[in-house]
C-alpha cells in the first residue's frame, strides 16, 4: 500500500512540475510587479490638469532614478534568463513578465518627459 501511495504522489509531483513555472518564470513575473510598486512609492505624485497638461508635483530624487533604472535592468535580465533556460510554462509566464516590464519602462520614461509643476503666482 505505501508503495502505491508513493507512486501516485510522484505522478502528481510530475504533473505539477510540468504545468507550473519554475523559479525563473516566477522571477520574470514577480520582479516587474514589485518594480511597479517601488516606482509608485519612490516617485512623486503626477498631476493632471484639465486643459493644461500633466505635471510632476516635485523633482524626482536621483536615488529614485538609479533604483528604478537598476530594477528595470534586473527585470530584463530575469526575462532573458527565463527565456533562455526556462521550460514552456516559463515562456508563458515570461510573456506576462515582459508586458509588465514594458509597462514599468513606460512609466519610467514618462517621468523623464514630465515637467515639475510651476509655482502658481500669488496676486499682490
């Protein structure tokens, strides 16, 4: 009886490992999600004024630029590693990770082109 139970548990493990991504795939998916949260926390608030445009409330700190840039490089590296050495399920999860990494890059570049909100003139 225990031998049959071991065989069935091995079969379940084989099926689960076959259809679940490895650590490479999970890293390619989770790193951009964490990067988006870090970007939202580290960068200042974006302001959208109707008919005027988009502004950043205050200048972005240099440490935020460096941290976010390094995180994007880390996300791209995780995606490349999952593509090169991962299984087919890693490739599926990698596709979602690549989309999230592109979204992270877009947010990063959007902060590069946004201007800091000018101080409103105080009437005398």
